[in-house]
């Protein structure tokens, strides 16, 4: 089991001149500490226009800052939005390659398509098309990274032959992932040989079923990249405290606030009737699972409470077949920074060692020592 | 805490219906045709909502026109314009004024569900190429719009927001409240198209300054629609986290 940190970068109102600066600096400090403590990855979302919920619109810059301030931790796009109105695929490949180079081969490349009208509508994107454009992006980007010269005639974009430069440091290319929130996306990931980047909070039982389907389907995949990245990542909230009750209370407040903020955005399906987006109920239902356990108990798999309780939750994820857990460390700055850092230290001291066994040092299929 | 509204709804509550009972039985409207024109809202997003509601991100304007061909009070056509928002974390549409072309249906909607509706000429005219709608009040067109370029979709693709209707409720004294009306829908047919709002008199809908600033989508459905028992009220001036009141429900036999 590997552990990572996951940044949404939520910024509470009122927005003073220092507010966003402070939140970003806090996140960078958390990333530095994560690196020192032995966390394996730092992921950052790409979101646009999501007031208070996420101000992380330029993750490639934020991740570059993390890479420059750390030594070991891998940096993950969670995710690059594969929609032409938001990201040109050539620029996505170029930016990712540069990040991989400057980080010394530490990039994880997550892909997805956005779930909100807030974002898609803001860029004038057609929700009917996003699944198709995502599919095209994940097939062409590894070719852009590995072929000396590349040309393409497609649906999302076309280009004459050019050398797309630079090439990533990892050879043949960085591990690729898909954000999995909608039903069936884990199968889309498996069919293409991509890692499953679970972005639904909580819901161990639901995800265990998805993981089983993913593991089965990937055995007969047709990989879009140069190698199969069979790995399952999930996300949970982390608040670890010696006092179990305080850990639970604070963690549940974090989860509840996260859900409340996320629900203020306009889900695509609420605005634009389309079969391309399944009912928003699933995502929201899974998020709800992170806050409402049976009979008032802490929901299964929610990593909050004292170290013993947190370790039990991690073990449950491990049983479900998850390879990595990424932790959301704070929401809306509701937890003071020193308490966030203390929670990370306690987790690293008491919980992390229980799961550090039989680790493989390199990500599947890619080598960071390849060089150009 | 996300932004909240600033509007004092009591200042426009005089013309809202007065509910003397919150007990009502469901009303099924079979084979209704329902047009929705969905826009991003232009105007001050906080000034149109009360403190109990959050503007959604982005806030929206929902034009809904329902033609019920057969009901216990005969055929009628109802038009509403709502502001898409959030009651806590729930998507809702705030309704402060609507119009209906039937006096008897207007009475039912006002008295049983607190819909702040008044009489006007309301039309919904679907055809294969488009569906047009208009509302005329005292000879003036206060709303005109259409769905163009209809494409078939399934009813499962359509999601409607529940309504919060501005009403006065007589309990221990008279209160200005929002009545949640969350109909059940069984879809027969559904089409999606492009919305076009060609006339909209915001004042006539009690939404000063509002406009349809950016088109999102339009849908036309044929549905069996059931207006439900009342289950929730929202106190418009309260904190969003304390604004919802759950009404007692009959125990299952």
C-alpha cells in the first residue's frame, strides 16, 4: 500500500488579498512535509470556476512548485481535462513532459473530462463530446511522447506532422490514469490499460466491486500506451489524532464541508440532459457515503479518528484491492495548518509503517532513470 | 460558507397565496407536455434570492411551461420562471410568480401547493421542428421562447429541479415561507434542443434585473406528473443550515 496527498485547494470566503496566497503556501508546506514523511505521491486536481470548492486551475504550475521543493514524492495530475476547449492535447503532452523532466521523472499523468456544467459551459464545451475527446486524447498523448514525429487526423483535433517536444524523462512515458467517478469508467480504464484513479470519497463496498471488475477486464486490455498500468488509487479524507473522538469529529466536519461545497456547483446532468453523463446521484451518493455511516458510525473506509481506527480503515481499503490511497488533508482551511501537519506526522509515525511491506520502488512499466 | 441571497421576500409576499392547511393529497396530471428552457442567469445572483438560499455556481434561470390536457379541473397550461439555486446542498428552483390560463387550476395550485400563480394567457405549441411558448398579460407579452432543433433523448437523461414556491402560511400567525414542491415524473417521450428566449419581462415575474444571459439547454417531455403531498418548508430568512422544516407525514398503514 502506498500513500499520497491530494489537493483540491479550497479557498473560503471572504477572499482577502492574502487568502489564496496563504492557502497555496499551506498546501506547498503540506507537500514538503509529505515528502519528508515518506508519502509517495502528491496529486492536484484541475478545476475551473468552482468558487471556494477548488481554486486549483493550473495544476501543472502547482505540481512544478511541489517538484522543485521536494526530493522523492511523485507528482500527479488528478486530472488533466481531456476536452479541447479546456486543453489542447499537444500542449497537455508538452507541459506534462516538461514537468516530468524538471521533476526528474516523477510524473503521474491522470486524465478525465470534467463533470460540471460550471466548467464545461464556462469553456463552451459540448458535454455530448467529452467522452469521445477523452478517448482520443489518451490514445494520442502517449504517441506524442514516444514518436519522434507525430501527425493526426481525428475528431477532437488534427495536426500536420511535427516533432512534439520535449519528451518525458520516464521511458517509455509516465504512468497514465483515468479519473473514475461514473459507473463503467473503471472498465474504460481497464480496457485501455490505464490506472484507475478513484475520485469518489468513501464507499469501500461500491469501490470493491469496481476494482474486481477493473482487475478482470485489464487482463485482456488493449493498452493505449506503451505499457499496462494496473493500479488502483482511491481518495479519502485524513484526520488522524490521538483523541479518537476529536479525530472523528474533525474529519466528519471536513467531509461534510467538502460535500456541501461540491454540491453548490452545477452538475452537467442538472443542466444539460445527455446520456454522456450518468446521474449525478452516483458521485454525490458516494460522497455522501463518506459522511453518513450506518447508525451514526464512521463510514467504512473513512480515514479519520485515532491511529488504530485509521489503520483499520486503511486495512479495509487494502482488502478491497486498492494499491494507493490519497488523502485530502484539509477543506476550506477549517483545520488549522499546524493541526493538519500534526495529523500527517501522526499518520506517518503510527499507521504508515503497518502497511509498508513488499513495496516495489518503481511505478509499473516506467523507469525514472531512462533519460533522453 | 457559500454566498447566500439578500432578498427580503416578505416585501413581495402580499400577492402570494395564503395556505391555511399544509395537508394536501397528490394530484396526478397524466400525459402532460413539459417544456424547460434553461439559461445561465444574468443579474445580481444574490439580490434575487433570500438568505436561506445559495446561488448555484453558476446561478440559472429556468423557464418551465406545463400543458396538462386532462385534470380534475380540465385542461390548463402553467408557466413559471424560477431561479436555480441551492437549499443547503440541494438543487432547487425559487418561484416567486407564475401564470396559468385556467382560473380553476390557478385556485388549486395556489391553495394546495402554494404556487404564486395568477391568470394570464399561456400557450405551449410543440411541433416537429420546435416547441414555442408565450405568456401574455393584459395584452403584453411577458415571455416568449422556444426550443429549436429537437433531438430525441430518453426520459432518464432529464433531471428537473424541485420548486420552492413563495407563499404565506397561516399557522400560529401568518408566515412567509417557501413551499417545496417536488413532483414525481414518469417519462413517456423526451427531446432536447436549443433554448431561445425572445421576450422576458423580468418585472412581471417578480425577478427584477434577471435575464437569460447564456443558453444552456432546452427539453420537451411528455410525462405523467404527480404533484406530491407537501413534505418540506423553507424559512427564507434563516441560515441555510437551519432553514428547512420537515412536515409531519402520515404513518404507513
